[in-house]
C-alpha cells in the first residue's frame, strides 16, 4: 500500500480538472448553443417584442405596456379564448383522468389476450392530429356522420356536435380522450409499480376489490395522478391543431382556443408584438397553475397517503 | 432468522395464485370484464376502421347517412387518383427527407450530449442539466413568434431549414433526459477500461457507450419519428410553398370548405397513406414506444 509514490495525485482533486471541464463543455456544446439560439434568445427577444408594436416588415416600435393594457381592458377575444381553454382543460381533466385510470386498471388485470387490447387502446396515440381532426370532423358530421347515424338507429335525435356552440367544446373533449392514451400508459406504469403484497394484505383483511381500489390503489398512485393532472392541464394550453382544422374556433368562437388566438394574431394579422404579449401572459398563467397545483398537492398526496381510511 | 422463515412462505403462497389467474375461465365476471374491454376497443378502433372504409367509398356513398363500415363497391380509384397526383409524391418525399435528416441530426446530437451528462465529470454539469430540464416547462408557443422572426431574418422562410436545423442542436430535453438515465446505468468499469487502453472520451462514446445504449436510442428514435412525421405547425408556418409541403400540410390542404360536396373519400385515402407508416412502426415497436412515454410523460420535445 505504501508503494504509492508521494506525488501521485489524489483522485478527489483530479475529478474536476479543467481539462475534463473543457471536454464536458465541448460535448454539451450542441445543447448549450441550441438552448441559447432556439430557446433563451427567443424568450428574451419575445419579452422585448411584447412591449412593442411590431408587424415584422417594419422594425419594432416601443409602446411600453400598451399591449398588456389592451389585453386586459378591451380585448374580449382574449378573455373568450382564455375561458374556452380553461373550460376545455377542466372538462378534459375530469373526463380524461377518469377514463384513463379506468382503462389502466382494466389493462393491468392478469387475463388472457391483454396484449392485443393494449395495442387497440394505445393505437390512436400515433394517429397524426391532422388525420384525427379531419376524421372526427367527418364522424361528427350532423347530416351523414356515423355517430348521428347510430343515434338515429337507436331512436335518439341527431346532435349538431361541432356545429352548435353548446356541444362543440365537449365534442373536442371526447376526441381528446380518444387520442389521449398517453395518460393511460403512464397510469399503467404507475399501477405496475404498486407492490402486490399491499393488495394481498388488504385482501387478507377482508377488503373487496372496490375497497382495495380506494384504500390501496388510489393513495399509492397519487403521485402519478398528480403528474397526469399537471401535464394534462398544461397540455390543454397547447391545444391547437383540432381547433384549427375542425372548427376554426367556431361556431361563435366557442372553440376559439388561446393558441388559435395567438396563431391568428401573429400569422394572420402579423401583430407580432401583441402575440408575444399573449405568449408571455400564457407563460405566467402556466407557471402560476403549476405552483398552485404543487402547493395543493402536498396536502392532497399526504391526505391520501395517511391511511386514515 | 425471521427473514429466512418469511421468504419461503411468500413463494409458496403467491406463485400458484398468480398462475391460476392467467387461466381463461368464462364465469359471469370474466364475461362482463371482456365485454367492457371489447366496448372500449370499439371506441378506439371504430374511427380508424371508419377511416379505412371511407377511403374506398364512392362520393355518393360518403355524402349520405349510413353506418356501413365497408364500401358497397370498393373504389380503388380513390387511391389510384391520389397516386397519380404529383403533389402527393412530392409531399411524401418531402416528409421522408425532412424526417430522416432531422432524425439523424437529433438522435446524433442527443446521444452526444446525453453521454456528457451521464459519463463525464465537469464543472457546472448539474446546473446546465437543471437549466435544460427547466425548458420542459416552457410552452412551445412562448417561443413560436420570436423563432419565426429569427427564421424570417435569417431568410429561412420557404426552406426546410427551420424544421431540420434546430434538431442538430440536440432538440428535445425529455429525450436527452431519457437517454442520460439509461447511460447512467451502464457499468462505469467499461469506460474506465477503455480509458486505460488509451481511448479518449470521443472514442469511448462511439465504441463503448453508443452500442450499449441501443435500446434507449431505439426508443427515442421511434418517439421522435412519430412526432416529426405528425407535426403540422412548423411545416405550416415555414414551408409556405406547395413544392415544399410535407404530408401533414398536404393532407390538411385536401380539406377545403369551398368544395361541395366535401370529398371525404379522398381525404380519408390521403390520411390512410399518411397514418400507415406510423401505424406499422407502432405495431413493431410498441414496447419501445410505451417505455418512452412511461419514462418521459409523453413529452416529444
């Protein structure tokens, strides 16, 4: 042991040598450059544009908080698009989480043929939004769509799914549930991590399947549920293609999503400054929702996990 | 002692029970169970079957109320007309070109960067990693406008550059995260042995880490492929010229409200040719795909 020469460098000091640091930065060069060029640079630029009147062909003209003032005082479409997005987000959150969790519980049962059912349930995820939006536009057609044909076949009145402002937003929620098996996959992964002995122990204590679901599955799954709720709600602020292709925001702006509003401001009317202000407001809303959800989750996850039942 | 007594107990009790549940016994409960599964399968499959069926119907058939999944007489000419359309070919070739170039750039640079995060020791690593993951919180549309301005000033509008080039800068924090997590799990002794043999980090990355990361690289490749193939918004914003259109823009363009009656059979035939590649890839790589979603929460970027 003492044969080690006295000048042998201590490994601790060598770990963070400059040579290695330079090597490290050369390797991550692409992502650092990418973040600066495509993300942080544009973010800073957008913060500046949001304070200007900027119609891309002329240089931006500084107007202070004018865009923000207009947003919150006179722009009724801003309020409408925000309200559409939030209502969609809430509906999708409730319906989407319930259906996905139910499907995930079904898919984790140990019975024959489950692999094929999983393939069926997961398949719509990979269908491009362009294709699914047009497909559902046809399925929902008031006059010759198959959904109304089914309703009439069983003696119900046809519904003007996308054509009436009362049902258009909910029709989009249903379509999103169809494409939303990502949530199901995450629930399946979460369910598979729950140790089986917990269920066995509850069974020995005489709990039936429903009791086990609420006393074991739900508390053990609460971090997964929380994750899905947060990403699902944030995801509803990204909703764009179906609104763009199925309804173009109508009828009477009942599906005028926030993103569609930004898109039209920026690329139909070329109001880049105003659209940047809208993007920043959205960014702050998403941050605020995330913080609130995390705050609330502490109590909620603790409550479910505390075995009070 | 107590643990020794406990272990055999578990194996005796749990194993037979598990095996018994795999058996197909058609009592009332499992009939109800399968009925529920089949009902949901209908909900998920019906639209896709309807898409395929419609693509073979005639225009008269498409425009009247009906519930038939199959066409009265299969109209193969719907596909014939599509294949005879030069703009269809162009869109298909453009899509393949854009997806392949972007995939090569993205997967290559991501594997490079993930290696540095997983295996190299350098000052500031945790900070850069945290900053990168922080960008997952950013809504895509926050950067949409300034990026458009940037590409406009670079003169990249009406070129493929805004779609292909950002990929080469390791686009996609979630994918870097996924690959980095996988690489962390590769035994450290392998790089150390390579270093002792005189390999530099670049050689270690290429000869040791990349070949061992194949499953994770397959996952991110499948994942990125689907995201790129399906993407509408970037091609819609930047291509702006019919010769450059990719399949999402082409299919969306097939739908035109001015046209009456709307040629649903053509739209659905175009959709089928568009969906089929991803569907086939999904069938063969479902495992990778599902792992990717479970590991990243379904984030594509």
